[in-house]
């Protein structure tokens, strides 16, 4: 981590010498939080900037682009595009690098850390902005990025969390990791995380909580009530076939300097803004403008409705091949979220793929589990190879990846992906033999 921080210092010094900067970042929670971190630091340093938040980095992004440019949560896997930028360029990313970048490049993979689990893009950006001035109060956004990418508080993330607690920027509590505060019955009725068999049903929600004699605001439950509720949730998830209890029970991170205290609500708001094509609204939240909060919460509520409808489609229409499970859809609003929720709470045995035909392309979201990774699954490599074979592009992390492919190639793509994943899982689980 010392070498990563040393490189971060050099990048921070170079940025501070820029007269103005273009910021280009991904439009999910991690990408928006990353943009929020660097834009806050630039504002405080009085360096003019223009920020653009995108779904993906492609040819149209870099055409005619002149530096200085800071790429956040993208760029490490696209050296051929980054090389076309005229002028100074900085890449602050956590995706697995491919090829070589001829610019200042900060990525945990370059320093022996796994960017899929140990450090998000926002965490990577935070290593830079902490050397651009007194910016430790921004550390909560680094944690928001990690939570948004489903990362655990281990490795570099744990170091960032410890710094956040020590500075008073966040508070840690034991409890339930829910994306809303308020009356426990209302929170559970609307919750999609955890995804329970009574989600969206007020009568079943009430019956579940009444049976446990649980009342009050979820963030203020007494210790005995909290223990009883956590035990019941763990059992219910196990009965659903899910082993995701640790993702909803444990350390709760409360943000002390951001527009909302609930870190999971912040993630939900940023994801909703990105999905509804108003990522700038999410960036406004990261710049601590509370005037954007009402609109963002309405977007999040509407987005949650789309997610629940598409989860129902997953339950009813998913299909399996030998090594993968998939759902096809048209104009889906939440393909990546559905893939993530589905693999955590509904179908844990095989990698889960959503294919969404939208705007003259088919967008792919793929999700795995840590047990599948331990058996050899590498969705980044599998998705990239299958997508490129049919004329598309793809990549990401071992456990979560995405792609875009031409319409009409779905069946070939699925067949290729099933074969590649099968090869990975077979190779990873093959006996190694005894040493002699």
C-alpha cells in the first residue's frame, strides 16, 4: 500500500499544477462517488473542471479529447483509447488492467491488491485527493464507492474505514444494513436488500415483524430486538437458499458529512441517478447540495419499482444452460441490479447473466459468487472473450462484469460463454494430485 500511496502523491502533485481539468467517470455509484471526490478536491484547490459521467468508455468519448483529463473508474482496460487523448492524462481505476498505459496510472492491481474486493475506484481516487489538501472529510465517499461495488471492508478498504472513523467522518454501529431509516415495517416492506419472499407485501411484512414483536425505527432498535430480528432474517435467508446474511447484518456505516447519514441510501440514490440518465444529479449530492435530495429520492423510489418488476421476471422467465443461468429482456431498467440481487438471494449455484436489448445493442450484466470464483470462475475474461468473438466489447472483474454485443448474436454469445465458464470451473475444480 505504501507504493500505491507514493504513486498517488505524484499524481496529486501533477493535478495540482493543472490550470483546468476534464473529469470523465463511470455513471454507477462507485463512479459517481469517484467523480464527487475529485471534483470536491478540484473545487477546493480552485482548479476549474468539467465533469462527464458515462455508461462506458468508447471511441466517441476520446474523439478530439484534449488533456488534462482524469479518468475515474474506467480506462485501465482500454489503453488503445486512452492513448488517443491529446495532452496530459490520469487514470484512476480499479478494474483489471490490460496492456500498458502511457500516462499516470493508479490501480490497486498494479500494487498486488485485488480491485474487485479490496479497493474501489472511489477508494483509489481518495488516495489521490487526500494529498490535494485537507480532504479527509471526503473519506465517506470512498466508502460509498466500495459499498456500491459490493466490496468488503478488508485490505485497503479497511484502512480507509479506520481513517474515516478516526477523523469523525463516519460512525460505525452494529446493526442491519438497510438502505432506509424509519419505521421498521415500512423499511422492510419497501426493501430490495435483503430480497425476501415478502418484499412488497405489507400484510406478510407485518405478520413477520409482529411474530417477532418488533416495532420502532430500524436505526434505533434496542439490542435485544435487533438480535432477535437478525437471527430471524438469517434463518429466513437460509430457507430461501441464500447465504447473503453477512451482506445485511454487521457493521453499519453512518456518514457524518454527506447529504444523508445512511451510507446504503447514498449508494441507492447514486445508482438511481445513474440508471435514470441523470448522473449529474448524483454528482450534485456528492458535492453536498441538499437541494437535490428530494428529486433523487423520488428517482430512487421509482427505480425500486422497476427492480421489483424485473426480479419477478427473473423468477418466472430465467433459463439455465450447463454452466450459466440467464434472463433475456427488452428495455430493462435494472439488468445489472437484477443480476446482483438474483445471485445473492435467489440463484447461487451458477453465474447469472442478464441480456437486455435496448437502443440497438444488447447490454450484458454478469454476476458470480466467491465460491464460484474459488472454483476458477473469471467473468472478466469469460465475458470479454465471448463478447469480442461476436463483435462486441466487455470486461470488468472476476465476480462482476458487463458487455455490449450486437443484436442477433445472443445465442452464439451464450453458447460461447457457457463453454468458457464450463472450462474455467472444470479447470479450477480439477484434482491436482498428490505430491511425491
